[in-house]
């Protein structure tokens, strides 16, 4: 009988201990690095904890007045001084703080073939609305001047 009581008491204590609330440690986001031999995947050093991500992410519920979506600029036609089409916006150059510092304009070519990419400062793009209210991007330069300009060379990523 003593043995049964001891087993029962031990079981109750074990169950009570198992139900004790514990605070889990903060989860750490660990990027996975694939080795060259493709045999195993091992985690690199922890970079960001879940707690710090939640503290630093700021959600934007809507576009504010005076802000422009990149999708309305990338792909847009660019017009010259005589209102002739001189190219298309291929990409934007962002600084480390996220501000737009440059616009890459594709000039010449046909269907993207032999197109020359030239970068201009974002401030040099004149943005207006056309008669239908659509965005109109212009540069105070001729198509010939852009074709003669030095081609843009992106930095090597690495």
C-alpha cells in the first residue's frame, strides 16, 4: 500500500510540474547556408531575434500625399525637350537610407535589344500630368544627348 501511495504521489507531483508555466526564450531567425557540396544545410550565426523584429517593423497603412510608388515610374516613358519619346525608365537607384537618387533610362534599341542604359539624377526628372491626368516624365535633354552619354554601369553585388 505504501508503494502505491508513493507512485500516486510521484505521478501527481510530475503532472503538476509539467503544467507549470514557463516563458519560452525569444525565437531567433537563423538564415540557412548551403555548403558547396550540397550534402547538409547548416545554420549561420543568428542575425535577428523575433523580439527585435517586432520592435522595428513599422507598417504603412496607405500611401501618403507626395509619395510615389516605384511601379508608376519604372516602365514609364520619358520625353525630351520637344515632347518626343526619348526612352523608358528601366530602374531606380536607391541610397542606403532608401531614398531615390537616380533613374536609369533605357535609350534606343528595339524591343530591349541594343538599348543603352543611362542614369540621371532623380531630381533631373520633371514630373507633370498630361491632358488625361496620366504621369508625364520629362528630361531637359535630347535623345541624341542621351545616346551620346556614358552608359550606366551598376556596382558588382557581392
